[in-house]
């Protein structure tokens, strides 16, 4: 259970991240028109969408997108996935959902730093010069210190959706995406696809993200994943002056690595959330069987179990009711993981509060048991590892209700 809680807390923080880097300070760029440093105006502007495939760390398993702008000797990659980890109260603001990311221009010589093992694809866009110049000017202005910060949202405003919006701005009404293959896909389906080797990350996502991520999304919303944006752009068309052309003029692969990304091997079965959950349930049944033979409740075990569940519930409660993160509310998991479980870790130890403890245990057993029975008919998809854990809570609450009045060990008064 300790490992489960540790993994859960880590994933709660990381699951919302697209591919990012850290930066203490970004360079100040001149606006076009500053002849001392701006590109030669007569040189053509080339705009490309750059996609990095998934990495092997929890924060980059979704891939990463950038926009490359070339003009004369200027060659910059504009990265919307940068944050300043040294900013005051960064982690607290992150937990609140007040995560500020930045648009930062990266010179060509640094564009692939740390990305050498990840497949990199560049798609040069077939934009008329006036629209390519508009992209250049927009990005140049957006990278200025007074403009570069934006409020990051991991589903709707991230390092992939920002390039999507800029491409759509440049292409205008003449942009047409190819038809979407799967018209029943949800955010959770897509997230699960990229977490297929990472059982703990998937467990964390299923735990902290509510039923909003289980609604069917359209093709444009699916482009929050860089590789899906890349695929849509690859087959898109642009119409200008009654002429329809492919949106992508040329595609190159500067780093030719696996199309699966630089992913880790699958989590071994014995280290998976399901294995841990089944172990917790097995221990619960063993302790419960011993309790029934002794006609006594092992309060030490309940303290460990309900403390871990209650602490996880505190984090879940905070994300649902206090943070502004996307899709954390409403979340049906608050019915079986919540702060009140901490009371069940403490109240049974004291004679004066055992009656209240049995009442809370009875409510908990009924609510969680009904939730398990009704799960197929509610809108939120759950992780299979939830059910052994819920079973453990039901079994221990029921045991406290049925045997609690016979308990004689431990403190007798407060």
C-alpha cells in the first residue's frame, strides 16, 4: 500500500505534463523590423511543424511539438512546453492547476538536446509567403518576455494545441483535415494508448481524471497529442486563390528512431498496480479470517489500510474541489477514496468513539459495495486495480461493524 500511495502521488503530479523542459530565463528576441538582428526581409520564410515522439520518462510519454521558423541565417524552434521550475511556489501552484508555461525560441544547435533517442519528424508547411510571415511575426511577438507566459492546460492548451492553433490561424478557412478514423474515441482512450507500457501512470490517470475524459471527442480535440496533430497535418489540405494543395510541402526525419518512441518495457506483472492491489486484498482476507477466529478486530491493520486510503483521498479531494486542473471534477472515485477514511483509522482505538466508528464503517461498506455493483452503469471508466482495493475497504468495514462491539484490546478510554 505504501508503494501504491507513492506511485499515485507521483503520477498525480506528472500525468498532466506534456513534453517539457526547464529554463531559468529565456532569451529576449527582437521584433521583425530591428535591422540589427532581424532576418533579411527579402529571404523567404519557411514554417515547419516539428514532432518528437514519446520519451521514456513520465513527463514525456506523450511526445512533443514545436514550430520551426527559418529565414536567411535565422533558424529557431519555438517551444511552448517550457516552464520555470525556480518560479516562486511552483509546485503548490502546479497542484492548484495554476501552471504557467512559456513560449521559448530555441536555436537550431540546441533543438535536439536531450532528444537524441526520440524520433523527430519535420513537416514543412505549404503556406503562402504572407501567411508564413504572419506566423513568424506572431511567434516572434509571442516569445517576448511580456507575452511568452500562458496558463497550461494538459488537454486543451499545451505544447501540441498551441502549434495546432497557429497552423489553423495561418491556413485560415481553406484548411481541411482528413476524416477521423475512429469517431468514438475519448481522451481516456488516447491517454491509455500512450500509457500501455506504464501501468502506474495509467492507474494514476484513471484515479485522478473524472468522467469528462470519457466523453467522445472530435478530431481537433484529439490533437492534444503531438503525434495525432502530426498525422492530421500530414493529410490536410489548404485552399488559396481557388487552388487546393497539400498542407505539407515536404517531410523529413532528422532523427530516425522507432515509430513507437523511446519507451520503456512494460511494467512487470509483479510490480503492477493490479499485483499490489491483489496483495492488499490477500492480506485483508488473511487478517479478516484471523479476526473472525479470534472474534476480535485487528485495529493495527485497519489503521494502516484506512490511513493510506484516506491520504490518497485527501489528494483526490484537493484536486476535485480546490484545483483548477482540467477533468479532475466530477470524479466518481471520491466515493471510495476520501478524507473521512482517516477517521476510520483512528476512531476504533478509543472506547468512546467506537460507536461512531461502527456507523461510519457501515456507511462506508454500503456505499463502496453499491458503487462496485453500479460501476458498469455510471459514466466513468475505472482501472481494474480499483476493484480489489475497494473490496478490501468493504471487507474491513464490514468486519468492524460485525465484530467491533466485541473488541476488547487497545485503549478503553480517551
